[in-house]
């Protein structure tokens, strides 16, 4: 006898109706029309005594095994990975396929190497004996249904499927199955078998690989943007290329990812609207600027996973002391991921002392923004003591975000009249088109910087603080600022530099 025990259940209640599904069962080897013995169902107590027992719950009628669909050949007009192809199948049905009005159809089942995302468009043609105007549609992630025949069909068949997306990775595919199905009786009529009709198609890349996110599948919270996802060439690009997404359901930022000759890596983000169903999704791509034949293998479909969460972290830096008659250094608020639309952090004090203000009172983030700042000011009449500032999340995507802390303490003190000094300035992690600058200070401070071509005249402090402009347009000057906090060290990244050009950085 074969027994299956249901354990780890809640307390049994008499009269309860429930469904028990057992998977992985191997059916008996008898052919169609044979009934099994009676199934028995019992409810048994822990001491072995029966509460209920049905010794004749019914038999299972075994359906007929599928016949053999003789798959004679499969051919493709393109064996490059990540390309679309036209595939031709030649086979012989050994079982009669009911006409479309009686729910019969041909199916082609592809292995998991092939990915049929929702925006895949394919078409089909068949032997005229089957249908002069066949229809084909995806019925699951890897299976295509072909019907449109007005009469029952039996015999030889040629099927051509156009627009089939080839596997994303090079290598030899697993077997492709061709068969026929009777939906009314829920039976596979016939099908090809791996041992009788082995099929191997070998796919290669058409050129050097361009990878996305180092082939790691990103996980994105609903209502937010992904991390920066890199598109990387094995070697520096030999062409000027522009990649665009063809998937309308999700926004890509930037909408165009532009590689100039010599570039090796650029990043983008995927934005997921709030309320998107949890599951797997794909981004597909087009490229502009490629040669014929193509120099690089096409970008693969970008798979990503959406999960539903309300705990995207909102981090708050410590608030620096607020000088009487002045303002604090900027305090940074950081989002773990940028919002799909917007999220706000509201600032408040209860009660709010007269003479203390904060700017802005609502710190707003939109797409692509993960860092924002606020300052606190105090008039000379404010008492020099400790205070508490409260925070709350609001905005379009507020349900996806969670504050690491709901309040911060700060102190109003007498003004510090000793100016800070830059004690070191170092370039690290220098790449072909980017570098990171590390700056340290004698005390907490706000550092202002300018990047320009080497030989550019030293700017004034006022010019740096106002963010330019530089008097010489050809200096390619860029301005920015960074807060140096408790560690007395901060860093900022300089990207999109031109290779082999010398640059200079000034910091005050």
C-alpha cells in the first residue's frame, strides 16, 4: 500500500471541507481505460485510533498514453544567441487532431533556454492541408499553441514559427517537444520523445559580450527604483552606441544609455510603479549605431524580480550643532533606493520654539534622487540647549518607505569662529573615465569643489560656494559640495571624464 500522511496541520474540525493536492505522483503503467483500486481516506488521532475512515473513496481512471509524434527535423535560420529566428518543424501526427471548434491544437514546447516574455511577437505558417490561415499564441512561458484548422487533421505537417527569441546564453539547447492536444478531454494525443527524436541546436554569440549587472538578477521593491545597474563591455567600446528599452511597462533612467568610443561601463535604473504585482519581469533592448554584421552580441533580456515591501530604508545623519545667530551644516537624508514617483520627509518640532527654523520643512525626493539635505537655523534669542526634531514620511510612494529613526536630537551652541582647514585631498579608485576624491578636514564642515581641465585658474571661495560659472567656458568646469561630518572625512565621485585629458580639483 502507498500512504501519504498530512502533518503539521491546525486542529481538525468535523465538517471541514478542504482540498489536498499531492504532487510528484507516478501514474500506473497500464494503458487507457483501466481503473485503479479504491482510494482510502482516514483521519487518525495521535494514539492511532481512527476518527473517520472511508475505505472506498473512489478509483482513478487511467487515460491512454500519448502516441508518438514523429518529429522528422527542426531547422533555424539564425543560431546566434539573443537573436530572433525563424524555426521550421517537419513532423507526422499519428493521432487525429480535433478541429479548432472541437478544441484540438498543435503545440510546441520549448526548453527553459528560450524566454517568451509578454512583448514577444511571433507568427506562424503551416502546411495548407492543416490551415491556410493558422493562428499561434503563447499559452505559458515556454509553449506555443497552433490552431485555426477547420477540419480534423492527421498526417504530415510543416510548421514555420517566425520571431522566436533564441536563448540568451550560448551553448546547446535541451530537446524541443512537438505534439497535439485535445482540450475537451484534457489529453495529449501524441508528442515527440527525447529518445526517439533527439534535437540539439547549438547557439553562439555573434560578437563580444555586453553584460548587465554582471549577470546578477536585481530585486526591486514596488514603488521604487533599482540600484544603479551597470552595462559593461568586456573591453572599451569600439563604437558610438545608444541602447534603449522597448518595454513600456517600466521606465528606464536614463531613457537612452549612450556609449562613446572608449567607454566601458554606464549605469541605469529600472523604476517600478507602486502596486506592481510581485513576480519576474523582463526588459528588452534595441541598439543604435551597430555595424552590419554586428560588432557586439546584442544585450540580453534583463530579468528582474519585483517584491512588495514597505521597509525601504530612510537614513538620517546626525544633526551638527546649530550656532546662535546662524545655521547648522547641512544634514543628509539618504534613501536606500530612489522612489518611482516621489517621497517626502516632513520635519517638525512639538512644540516648536520661537527662533528655530529648518529649511526646507519638507525634504522631497523624486525619481533618481537618493540624497537630500536640510539645515536648521537659530536666532540669537534661542536658548543654548538640546532640542528634538521629528520626522515623518509622506508623498506618492510613502507606503514603500520606512524611517530608520523618527526623531533626532540637536544642540544650539555659541558660534564657532575658528575656520576649518582642508587637511588632505586624495584621488582614489581612478578608472578610465572616473575617479573618487577623498577630502579630510580639521573639523566638521561643508566643502565646496570645482573640477576643471588642468591649467584652469584657481577659483575664488565665492565662486566655488555659488557653484560658478567659470570665466572660461572651455575649462569644462563642474561644481559641487559635500558635507564633512563626524568622521572628518567625505568623498565625492567624478564621472564622465574624458580619457587621457589632465584635470585639476580645487576644494575650499
